[in-house]
C-alpha cells in the first residue's frame, strides 16, 4: 500500500490563522502543515480538507482515481467544497467494514471522543490504522494483530499509543507517524525529540510512504536521566517520555512525610498529572526493581534516594562519615549504578542538579551537594540518554 500525506497538521492547520504564539511563528517552510488528509493507493481518501486537489498535485498525485472519501471527525467551520469528480464524503458506522472494488478493506474503529478511526487492510495484506485528532480507541481487545503503520495524534493523545501498545497493536516494527500536529510543541528539533521519545516520527506534508516497508523506526532510549533545578520542569519532562507506554511503574522515593501539607500538595499534583494506567510504589529500594523484568520504571527522584541513603549511613555526622559512613554510602551508590548498567527494563530517572547554585553554609550541606554530583555522574554514565531541563526546555547532553 502506498500512502501520501496531503497534510499532517491539526484541523486548523499549522500555523493557526491569526495565532501569535511562538510555535506558530516558527512553523514556516517545511514545518508548515495543512490539515491532515491521507491518500491511499490513489483510491481511498481519508479526510477531505480545503485544497486537497492542489496538495495532491504538489505531491505528484491526482485525486481522479479516488473511489471513496471517508471522514474521521466532525469538521468545524464552513463546509469543505468537494472537488469535481470526487464521491461525496461519508463515515462508516463503528464496527462496520467496507470493501472497495480496489481490494482495500476499511473497518471503522470506535473512539472515546467524537470521531471514527479507520483500520485499512490493503490488497496485499498490509495493515494501517488512522485515528482522528484528540481521540483514542475505545474497547480494545487483547491480543490484537499488529499494524504495519499507525497514524495518530501522538502529542495530543499519547495515551492512545499506550493503549495500542498494551494490546499488541503497536509492536517494535510498527511505523508510528504523528499527524494532527498543532502548536503544542515548537516545530523542528524539539518536535522530533519529543516524538522520538515515544517511538514515533513526523514527516513533511506531501510525503509518500510505503506501508509495510522497513523504516528506521526511532529507538526509544532504554535508560534516561533527566536533570534539572527546582521547578525546572524535569518531572514533567520525565513523565512525558513514558506517557505513550502502558503499565508504567512510578517509583516515588520521597515518602509521604506525614504532617507536611506542602509536600502533600506536591505529591498530589504529581499524581494528578500521571496517566490512570500507571501504578505507584513508594520505596528507596531501587536495586531489586531494576533487577526484575517488568514494565518501564519512572524513578522520581535520585536526590531523595540519596537523602535516604545518607540517613542510613549516618553521613550527616562528621565522625560517623569519617569512620564508616563514606564507605557505606559509596557501596550503596555502586550497587545502584551496577543495577542500572545490567537492567533490562526501560528506566527514566529524575534528579536535581545542584552544583551550579549557592555553596551550602554547612559541612553536611556541602557533603550532600558533592555526593549528589557524584551520584548523578555515575548514574549518567550508565544511561543512553541524558537531559538537562532549564526553564522548561530540555537540553540533550547525551543521546
């Protein structure tokens, strides 16, 4: 099956008309995107958008051979004019299947939001899934057959990708293409980085792809360390890297701190952000988790793990530190980094970067700062990907 993307943007396009935001201002040239529309084998058009005939011509294609036009979502604004010679657009009822004379089979997939997804099987057996903007499949059954290609709103609904992965509809070789791209993420390198973390990619408008052909699917880093200062956005960045994956285990190392209302509010805010399918465990015993097989781990954070480790080693007391505390702490850190090195799980860990701030006035404070720097460096050595988050912007240090 041959797929031409006549557009890859949100229904209003990118940049949005009259929008002054920074992302829209930067969406120029190849980063500008018309509303998403797909042309399959020149015979099936999924979503009719303004200027579809001109978009097809720019891509070296024609709409004259289109035998079926299907809409995936309600269209706001004035009705789109149907080019001469095209059949009237329609929608397939949820769960029903449509067979075209060209040999394509189209099954309507029910969504959890207004709209219809389409699972298309080509004459030669290739399978493609196209989801509407802002929607995720409803009522998926496990196990499911894997698709060769999935086109979905990766940025707006990463949980849709997580649901598809959970039932096996998206596998290691599935080519995930981000469509319905809006101004939520600045275009260019930042968009590419965000999508790669979800195992997806974006292509320019007018691109033609062969469904089922091998593509260089982005490799999701197996071990990632996210560093940043206070309120830098490091936890949000870490959570974002796993929100397109199911059954994530969130490892909270800070405990509940009974009676601390400010801490309770922070914990509640973190919990509210996390997908409902994630599980949470409160522990500083990280080594067994890293040695086990299982779903991805999100560890937040290493700085609180170090506080617990220094408590256990008596590292705050100068005499204990000199006698046995330093040796005990070094052993704990070594065990942790060795577990990270040998783990087979996907791991995203968060830690504070404190080396650029004010020098603590106490010996114990300086000791903590120094040990956290050593821990971060040792942990980073075992990671394929290391990020530093500054003012909500992620700077790639490795990977």
